[in-house]
C-alpha cells in the first residue's frame, strides 16, 4: 500500500490485480473539496453501480495520473477489505484494471516495490 494525494486530500491506495476497475472510498467532506475539478461523476456501469473519475492523483512528485471510470464505494462495500488489510484511513483508493491497463508493472516482492513503466 502507498500514500497518494489529490490536492491537499491524502488517501491510502492499494493495488488490485483481480480485474475490477478500481475504486474510491472518500469522506463527504473530502469529496466536497475535490468535487468541482478533481472528482467528477462518470455515470454508471452495466449493473447500475456509480462510477467516478479522479484527476491529478499524485503518487509521487514525478508521477501524477488520472483514474477514469472507477467505482465510488462506501465503507459498507469495503468493510471486509479494510478489516483484512488493517486499513483505518478514511480515504481509500484502489488501483486496478483502469490503472494496470495503462502501464507495464514490475512487482519486486522481495524488496516490496512496484515499478511502473510506460508502454
């Protein structure tokens, strides 16, 4: 897991290789801070689940991305994930298919690093 930031809103992020689009769980207060320019509704998927886009996600000072069409989740949706991973932070972002399809990644388990490479 890594810490990321959108403007002044910090969140914990994880990587999911299981095939979902990715997701965002965010407090109402922080969502309001980002709503005009950084967090926008994207519509719904085929199952009528709400999707959002999150812009200018800073993974580190040299790597900023946009997450387009990820699930907007609630604490109830992710309670099992939060419990299993020991997540206590209010804001939680999951990088999944929408992120992983854009980059080549190298997973160095021994040193607990993920290298992200452009195609």
